[in-house]
């Protein structure tokens, strides 16, 4: 198949059986690849109400038709399964070099089934596939594991996806890490991987990705490159990556400060991307084939942390370990991020359970006596470092936090549930939803729980009323504090995000820079595969994926009542009073009605209608027609 590796690799850890099967061209055209084919496989093969840690659950790695290609940022892969953390759809996405390497080995989808009796790791070297003993790797952190596997295989170019000790110890928000810091961290896919006694997947591919019309494909890539280089955000993205958002979000009064109590952080300048660049940045780094080297390699010159070197960070962990916990010490924050990466934990979930604990102590719901003697006052970084270790080991109070904030609040009680910042069991990101209404809606309806990357509706920052009318029929859609039009905005960007994750490309270019419209996406896909898809068919593939994900979580009992946000965002006006977002709250019901109507779903239940499923070629049971 042009554009594809061509095979689905199945590994049964219980029996040791390893088989390959061809990719179904019709399925690929309907669901594209990556995230899309992953949810199709989960729907078909993982029964409803499967326990996330049961051997019957499946761990699926998927790459798309543009992964491993010349497309800038064609580096992404998805890891999917039933989530051990949320009990609904588990899915996470990462970049780096692992996804393309899997493609070069001829694999579009790796499906891991069953459970090994003892720790193993999987080696995929082109057509050679084997399971190896990993007892000597169990207990090692992400960096140590990566180095050990490369040494064992005698090739520095081997690409790995590994878990750290947090996953081994049963932390439910542990992730899967490639290239040391490229984190498929959300929804506990590392916890699922550990439950199968699978420490790592190591891949070396020497093949190529066949392209149907290389001359046409190259012309389209040249067009994309030109749009990226000429984009107004190109320079700052190269310099700062997503850390540019620290100052930007603080400027609008939307940065998460002391667990969403306020939207302004007094130390924002001290912990900004600009400060990282000035103090610690050595060079820029990029994922495979990307023309925007938005990552950074840092050497932290601080005597408290000798030898501290790391890549990154992204905005989410940076804000998580600074403003969210009330910390203005940048080097301390970078040490926390380094530990989260080495231990293999989701930095959003980790910073939420810590900041939730801090607010619980402030309110008197918890005392230091409840938290192993730790004084978790805002910004007490020594206590934070100690708590990170406790969570990783599930030791003492760390055991309370290791299942995520929803589970922790259920154990602690005492009103702590009201301040647990999650939706559907997944922790809220590092921007206050009251200040970005489309993002608020996207977090509420996301198929994997609270999440901005299921939609990334940046358009509401544009302030372009005319473009808002042209795109979505209302001027208000272009303004972040307005509610009207946001249902249509989120629908559109959810479909873009689904296509993006399924093609295997980066949202920085495809969603945020909008380097391709639907028809241009189809043109590029057709040049790669030899298909004849229209732009509308590509958009509809995104819509089909979103609808199937909705069916998947509906099978687990999710309806409109679950498309919600914590009470703070719905009822408590945001401060401080001199902020551009002062007094903001979220009118969620208004946006939900508009969203369901735009989707063609039942407004009362939030479920896809038979008419919508028929339009998308989905049967009532979620399978594809034909």
C-alpha cells in the first residue's frame, strides 16, 4: 500500500505468538490510520466494561499514512487501549522518532494482547520480531532503560517506547515515553503496558514509505514548507516552543495559578520560555522531518541540581510545576519535570494531584499529619520533590494520589471532591477554562476526558469577527470570552485534530498554523496513496472517528451528564479583579446545546443519532458499513 507500512503486527504475550496481517485498504480509507484505526480496533476487539489492567485489554500502537514521510512533523504515533485511569477510552499521542521507525519496519499498527508471565521487551527489526527477557530492565527509569536496550542491540539508532518505574508500581497515570521525553502520557497507557509485563518496544526499520506520485507529493510539501516559514509565529515557535504560552496566558489572566484560584501568576516572568532561553537553552531540537525545531536542549546551571540536563519542557509541565503549585523557582520546576519524565508520569495529572493536595491543606481538609508530615504549602518545593517520589513508589500518602485526582478525592472526601479538577477522570490542563470558552467546551466533551488536544480550537484567540462570520456564522466565535458559536468551532477543530492524529502529523502545523485546508489535505493524501479522496471525504473521516469514539465511551455509560467541568469554572468568577478575564465563568449548557446540534447528536442525551451514523457509514453498533 502506498503511504502505508502495509501490515498489522500482533503480539500475544500470553502465548508468545507473533503474526502479521495486511492493512485493509477500505478500513484505512475510512479511518486513515493512527488514532482512527486504533479506535476502530478497540471497538471491534475490546468488549465493553473491560478492566483497564486486565489481560483482555489491548495495547495498540498506531501510525498514520504521513508518518515517516517528508511532511514536516510527520513523526506522531498514538497509543490506545481501555484506560486504567478513567475507565473509558485511553489514547495518547507523541512525536519524536519512534513512530516513523515503526513505519520503516513496515508496521502501521502494533497490537499487544494478553500478559507475559515475567517482564519482557519486544524487538521489531524489519521482518524480525522477538520477545526478550526484561527482568534486568524492570525498575530502571526511562533514560536508563533506553540506554540499556540500545547497548544490548548494538545500535544507537534503535527507537524505543518505554515505561518507567511509576508504571511498574501501579501509578495509573503513567505514560509511554520515546526519545526520553516524548511522552504519550495521558490516560495511563504506561500503566496498561506495565500490566502486560511489557517494559519496552524497540524498533529498527530500514525500509521506506512508498509514495504513489512523488513529484506531486514533493510540490505539495514545498507549499507546506513555504507556509510554515512565512507564518507569523514561526520564529517564536522555533525559539520558545509552547513555553511562549507562559507570558501569553498570564497576560490574558488565564494561567493556572495555585490550583485555578486565580489567572495571574506574579512570578510568570521568572519561569517563562524567554527566561529558559536566556538561562539554560543550549540548542533547538526537532522531531523527525520537522522544519520547526520547537524543542530545546537545556543545561541547568544550578548547584542544587548538579548535572541536570534535559530536553524541553513543553508549556504543560512548565506551568504545572510553577504557577499551578505556586512555585517561582525555575530550576526546581525543571528538576520536577525531569523526574516526571524519568519516572514515566503524566505531568498534567501529577501537577494536579499535588496542587489539589496543597489546596486541601490550605482549606484544612488535609493536614501535614495526613500527608506523611509534608507541609504542602504553596511553592514548598522540597515537599513537592518528596511527594513526587512517594507517588512514583505508591508509598504513604503517595498511594492516595497515584490513581489520579478523581480517585484521590473519593478516598479523602470532606469536600475535596469539589476541588478535584478533572472531567471524566482526566485532569484539566494548564489554562483556566473560564478564559477560553471553546477550550472549556472541548475539555467537557473530549472523548478521553478533560483535554485540549482533542480539539485545540485556537481560532477563538483570533479576534477576527469577519472570519468568525465566514467560518461559523457568528462574529462571537472569534473571541475567547464569548460563548456563542463555540459549539461549531469545537466541532470543526475536533475533526481537524482527529485527522491530524490519524495522519500521524503534528498539531502545531496542521491545527494551529492551518497549513492545509481539507482539499489540500486530500491532495497530499492522494499523492501519497494513489487514492481519489475529496476534501469533504477527509473531513468526514475525522467526523467518523469522533463519532466512533463517542460510541465507545457511550458503551461505558457516558452521556450528556458527563460532559461537564468542575464547579469552580461554572460558578466561581475568576480573579484577580484587574485581569482582562476578571469575573469570567463558563455557561456550559448553552455551548453543549449548540455543539450537539452541530454534531447532529441528540441534544438531551449527547449521543449520535441513527441518522448521523448512517450518514457516516457507521452501523448502529459502531462498525463500518461495507
